[in-house]
């Protein structure tokens, strides 16, 4: 075994009720690692182009990685991937928590699911075996009830459940998959794909003890990392306030998305920021498997909104999307909205975004009380927000239209509503205004999954804390990155950081634990991968796998007809900020388009944004050169 | 000082007699390191296109690197670079020994020399100061005499001298630069450039103690490396037999260049191999600065050929070029030829190649006794070989034509002599037959310096000793490399290894000490660079600098009109081997041309073999996008 690592992939055909186990070669594991890269491998090999993503022909993949489950902070994530019903292109969403490691303990790196069950089922994976079980009784239940019932049915308190709620069953296009009620594979509508397959949940449990090439070194790195987390500035801040701690800083910079990107400063920011959360509704800090960062918030409340802490608490994205983005400054209302989203299984970012979109349409007179069942869904109306979460989940009235996502909803509503629909490739923009950090502009336009905040390094962080620049040095990024530039140095850094993000999404590593911003440095990361797998790897090899995943995703999209023409940024971002510290700032449209062209050129793609055959071969993707391009 | 490293570059204008000292930024050192990359920076910035390489307008660079002089085995090399009078394109040649480290001890990483001295001079660099000194008395002397006289004149036994002999003075187009009489910057005619500038020598001496970011770690790595050298198979072999040890293996494989590439098996191989050398003329093993490998041979003999050991001894390349390649099996004659080449200052590879070429022309009747002064210069005629070394040096008779190199000589001789002239871009092929290792075919065609054996990994090594494959793993090269393939996996590995070679030639690291074949692994190399410079670097960053150097060299050549049309392989290599283990094997011409196209594509160059602007920008070469391309 020259490169170490042996593992197993579980294949399940829900139509045929067939279960089989694949044991790929060590070389294959080294080439595809896990997560995004591994999922893309199976999607490209198994999925015909142009199938309906909500048909039984879609292929659904749950993928941890070769390092998932190692007891190192942040090595806990997994990907859910399929053709996206929201974008029609590459869909994937990562989540932390405990489910990914448990899949490894149960004996598998990944599950590849085809077909569609005749009637609702769930999958039970336990110590190397898998079973398709009846879920008739579970259909219709929310995530909390599902987890309870499956736990009881299997008689094991330690099982981990990833499930969908009523939104996934009803094919809400931004329905998510949730594990342990608080860790969501949030984006690109993976819950709807599960729903379309009549798959309610996947429960996993295992006693498999993971083996490492150098177990003592793994422990030593874990200890080193945990010690560093205690003293590393950004990790200290995340431990103290969680991601909601970002509210204050982004508001101060003038880029806290407010009222559907109309503004970048929210007058109610202080009422919803991390400090306020800590002082009011916080119950406890929580964490993912083996992680010392403890950035997760658990919140609870009795009134006015009773909030069940078992659904965790809102991240920054949620505080902003259901808060400032909807003009709402009532933290308990936001937290209630978060709880409902987790209970029903919908993505909080897209949910907040479609509600905010509806609010702006209403204020502009495009939607009226005739459309809203008589409700005034204006910015700041928390009751309307909470009600719409339910209406979207159950596809009632306006909610049924919004459940299609802002792109389709805005087309259906018409009357110019498109100008209020902030999405790229059909996916709603997350809570980051690219006018204050242009790498986000590139990311929104170029991410294969559509607007995505986990595909670019947000350069503002480096402006605030320049000593952290040091952690970028091994990438060859040696100079501070201007947050407003779209020049060559920005595009170059973006292409390098995109490799890093795809690597993290392939290894299932949480960026809140690792370089450039957080405690695990790049050299230590390489050492960790080597210690776990036994591979004598390098940052060179790993970043090329990151590039490979990005290229595979691009090819996947091109097969689906999503090409350069879809590399777009919503128009509002080209317009000047109306107020705040960045008043007058807008993305320069000419510069932006030149930057896109440069992006293709730097990566060696052609003028149509298509990766050239030589680039595919360089990345050991010979097998893809025969795909239609 | 965020990235560590401060240094100095010495600038000398021989016309104006001006000396100045530049102190580039730490960031610049990190971007250009030394050696090839640093030299290319100065060439591209300072040299106008299309100047006569033997005119005062050429720029001559001596460049060590940021790591040169560290007490680690193999960190001793430096580059001499200029526009080549042999190829008309990028010229450079590296050498080990002691001169490069001494330049650092004297206070400089590099010397950039412009203009031409009115009359012969030499340069004396001592503890941060430089002086242009009269060399009228030295002109005409051989290298041995020069070193002796300069040492006496400066009154310091410990100075190190790089000099040219009579061949450089006479602008022999493959004249070399030699340091300490036995370490040659052999190729591309750098000695002729020195001669054209009336520059006889550069003497260096310094007491500067080099400082390292982590001195203890530098020492620890040095120790670790030296220990490993003792037990690492290929290093043990090199210590035992030196590079002449390769003769036996290559002959057994059927690719020992014999009689001008007419054959690959030499009937006299045993009489000239490393073992025979060890048992007969070997005086002692020698080494370069701080190196534990001790691969250098020192030979001596009284008769029939008195050989002065102060000129060292022949490497494999010399044993083959003056031996099997000329059909000569008399080791003392070969060693004498080597001593003469070092004394006179000509490259042993090109010298053997032009002599072999003349021999084949003679045997084919293209050259006759009328051309050769009545001598029968047939294969196997050692007296003719030795006499021609002198005639080339002093440009006598046929020697004067051969002194122009095989390309020009074959054109002048005409009558179809071109078919016996084995060169790429005008530089004579070294002693490696690409029919048995196709990466050498790519290297000959694609190396910016013309046919070169230090630009590709010779894959035969990995066939013989497959455990060594492990050392390639950090590069992502995980499978054995078929020596006969020209498929995608070969071209991919070639592009990666080319980055490694350019990195080594930029850092001044000897490949006989480092991965993939020798003891210093890639991860340890990265650690060493970090410990010396203080940079938190990575294999990712370093290999990209390797690619950058290759791209700069390509752009340099394109400026000089040397483009894709010059990416050629001599025709004989497409013909089948006439005998030996590889009988019938020839390079497939169609495959070869497809491989070249794939090479351009993999690197993101256009269909004309020109690096695209986006690739330049990716490699932080924005400043080159304005060059004519």
C-alpha cells in the first residue's frame, strides 16, 4: 500500500432497494479526498446532464473525507451534494456537528444515493452495514420529532441523524438537511433533493476506531492546535461571541446587509449583535466534534417567543438575514425565526433573502395586500417574517411562490421585481456586501454553486488584523489585499484562496479553525493530513486538488448549460452605497468584467470561461476531456 | 521586515568603470530567490532584444541565492547567465564548488555586469567591496595559470577564482567559466561572453558570517541530511563511483550515447566505466562546499598522458562525450581530454559533441583529409580527439569551424552535415539518448537553453529503483513513469519536474543531494529554506517560482525570435535504435508533437507556445505583459 488509506463508499439505489459497498483504491482516495471533490467525481460519473434535479434521476451524495473524524478541531465537516434544484447546477452544502465523524465510525467516507423510494424511507447505517427502513410514520414530522422518533425506534441514544423537515418534503427549493437539529447543510436545496427521493433521514452509528498512520503525531497536532486556539485572537473572539460577533464589525465598516442590500448600516445593529445575544438569550456555547473553538451558540427564551434550545442558535448569517436584512432588530424574533427554520428544514440565508425581497417588493407596490393575504409585509415586521417562514415551508399563498427562490419568484411576480432579487445563478446572496470586499463580488459571480460566502477569503479581515497576513505567506500572498481593488493582485489572491476553500470543502475542514484567519496554519494542516493518511503530501499537491474540484464543478455546470453568461453580479452592487462609511462606493462594472476575464485567463480557461483540455489533463482529469464542453 | 532576508546585488559597468551596490527589498528576494530566476529578472530588465551576444551590450550575471552558503550539503551552486552566443537565446550554466558561497561571504548574492573593458581586466570582490583590476598580464593564460597568478597577486590563499581560459578569450561559442579549476559553468558559452567583455576572472573572498533566521534548525537539518546521505542508496553509489558510475547502467539499458548517437551500447563501456576509473586513475574523491556527498572525482596519471590532478576529474557527461560518443575506450585519454578542456575553458559536452560530429562527417566522406590537415579523424581516434580540443580552443583549421558549435559548423560544412549535428536551439545534446527516456526528448526540445540534461527528471532512475518514487509523492506524482511513453502522464510529470529543476537552479541547489532521487526530501527542503530565510514558505510557493523562471526564460527567447518553431528534436531520435536492448525503438514523431502541444496547453500557453498574459499575471509577472510576445 504505497500511499496509505483504505476506505469504503456506500452505494444505495432507492428505486431498486439495492445496497452495495465499493472499496476504492488508496490512489483514488488521494486524488479525490472527500467532500466537494469526491462528490463531484460521483456526480460527473453518475449523473446524466439535463435531468430534473427533483426527479429520481438525480444523484445525492453525502461525503465526509479521509481526515474526517480525526480528533483535531475542525476536522468534522461533510458535504451533501447533488444537482441543485435552486440553481440547476452543481449543488453542495457542508455542515459540521457530529454526523460526518459518525459516518466514518460507521465505516464509510461517503454515501452515493440514486433513485427514489416508492414511499418514505430512511437509511440506517451501523457498523459497516446499511438498511433502508420504512418512514411512512415520519413523513410530515419536523426535524425535532424525526430525530426523537428514530432515536427511540433504533433504541440507541448515540445515533446521529441527518434529516429533512416539512420544507424538504414539499420540495422548497432551498430546503436544507440538518444534523442533530442544529448543524445544517444549508444551501442549494439539498433537502428538496432528499424530499424528492422520499428520503426522510439518514441515521448513522458506529464503533469503528479510526486508524491513523502516525497516531501520536495526530494527538500532538491536536493538542498543539487546541492550545493555539486558546491564544489566537480571532479564535478567542469566536469563542466569546460566536459568528454573531461579526455584526458589530461589519456594521462599523458599513457593509452589514440591511433591508435587501439597500443599505450597509443598520440602525438596530447594537440590538442584534453578538454582545447583546451573549447578554440576553444565550444559554450556552456549543461545539462540533472534537473542536476547541466552541463558536456555536445555543439560545433559549420563554416569551414573547418560546425558543427551544435543542435547535441551537443563530449564526451571523441568520442574525443578518432574518434581522438587518429584513430590517428587524428584535433578537428573540430572529432567534425564533432561526428555530423555525431548523425545525422545518429551510436555509436561513435564502429564507431571509426571499422574505426581504418580498418586503422590498411590497414597499415598492409590486406586491400588495392582495398578494399577501392582507398582511403588510414591510421591512421591520417581525410577525410577517415569522409567518412567512411557515408559509414558505408549507407552500401557502405567497410562500408557495417564495419557496421557488428569488429568481423564479421574481420572474413569476414580474413588474420589475427582478431588480430586488439578489442572487447569482439562482442562489440567494448571503449576508456579505461585495461593495466593501470585492473578493465577494468575484465569489458571487464565479462560485459554481451560485452566490456563496464560503468560496472567497473576505479580505476585510486582513485589513482589520494585518498580523494575520503572515498566515497567508505560504500561499505566496505577501501583501495586504485592498478590499476595494479588482486588480490583478486581487484576482490572483482570489484564485489561490478559491483553491483553499475547495480544499477545505473537500477535506471537510472548518475554516473557523484553520488558516488564513484561524489557528491551524497551512504547514500544520499539511502535517495533519500526512499524519492521518500516511501520505507524504504537500501544500502543492493539496491546493491542486482544490483547483481540481473547482474545475470539476465548472465542467458540471457547463454540461448543464450554466456557462460564462451566468457569471453575474446583481445590479445593485454596481450602484453606490447610499449611506454609511462607504457612501458612494459601488463596484466598477468595467473593472468587474475585466476581473472576470482575468480570472479565466489566470486559471488557463478559454475566453468562454471553459477550462481548456490541457488544464484538465494537468489536474489528472483526462476522463473529463470527453465531456461536452 | 515581514518576510526576512536582506542582501546586496553588485552592479558593475566595465565600459564606464562604474561600480554600485543595490539593496533590493526582502519581498524582491522572496520573489526571485537567486540563480536562474534572479538572472532572468536582470536580463529581461536590462538587456535589449536582438543585441549581439558577443557585443558589449550583453549583460552577464553571476548569481548565487538566498540559501547559498548555508552549511547544508548541496547548497553551494551559482548561475552564470547572459544571452547565449551559442543559441542566441537565454544562456545559463550552473556550477558547484566554493565560488558561490564565497560570493555570499564577500557580501553579495549576485553580480550584474554590463559593458566591455577597454583592455583585459579581472574583478576582485572582497568583504563588501569590488574593484576592477588590470589583467593584461593574465590574458592568454590558461585557467590553472590564472588562478595561480591572481592568488599570488592578491596574496590570499583562500580567494576563490572563476575564470576563463584561452577558449573564452577566442570567443569559442561553448567556452565555459570555471571555478577552482574543476567546477564549470559549462554550457551555453558563458565563457565567450566573459571573453567578449575582456573579463578574465572574478576573484572573491569574504569573512561575512551568514545569518540565518533559525540557526539551530539550519544545523539540525544539515546534520539530518548528512546522516541520510550516508544511508540513501543513490548517494552511496555516487559517493562510491561518482557520476561516471552511470556509464555501466546506461550501457546496460542500451542508451549510452555512442558514436554520435548512432548506437546506444558501447563495446568499450567496461573500460571507461566508474568502477574502472576507481581502480585505475582515481586519486581521490572530492566535494563542494559543505557537501557530504563527495561525488567529485580527482584523477591523475603520468603516462601515456600526464594528467594534472588540480583540474579534478571527468564527470559522467565527459566520460561519455569524449569517450563512447567519440568511440574512444581509453580512460586516460578521456581524462586527459577533460584536463585540457578545464585548462582551456571549454565545455566538455559540446566539445565531445562537435568532435563526434566531425568524426561522423569524416567517416561519411563529408569531411576529408583536406579539411582536417591530413588527419584521419575517425571514431576511436584518441589522438585526433585531443588534438581537436586544442584546435578548437585556439581556433585552428577545422577547429575554428567547430568552435562555432555544431549548428553553425554543420551549416558551413554543408553537404548534408546537418543530419549529424545533434543540437536543440544550437546547443549540442548532452549524453542522454531520449529514445530510452522520453522526458529527455521533451527537455531537449523545450528547454529554453537548448538541449540540456538538467531540465528533466530522467525517468529511468525510477524504473530501476521504484522505492524512490516515494520522494515524488509530495509533487502529486504517484505512479511510476514509463520511460517510453509520451502520453499525458509523462507531459504532466515533465511540467512539474521542470518547476523543480528551475527551482533548484534558482536556489542553487545540487540535484545530487536532493529529491526526487537523492537524500534531501521536498518537505525538508522547504523547511531548510524557511530556516535560512525566515520565510514561512511552502512547496506551493517554491514550485510556482520554478514555473515563473521557466516562463521568464520562454519570454526571453520569444523576444529574441526563438519561438515554437525552435522546439525541435534532432531527426536521428525519431529513427529506430540499430542495436542493443532497445533495438528498433525510436521516438514516435506524431506522439512527440502531440506531447509538445499538450505541454503548452498544460502550462496555459497559447497554440503558438507563448505564455498567455493571464499566466504571467498569475506568476506575478505583470511587468512582462508589456514585452513583445
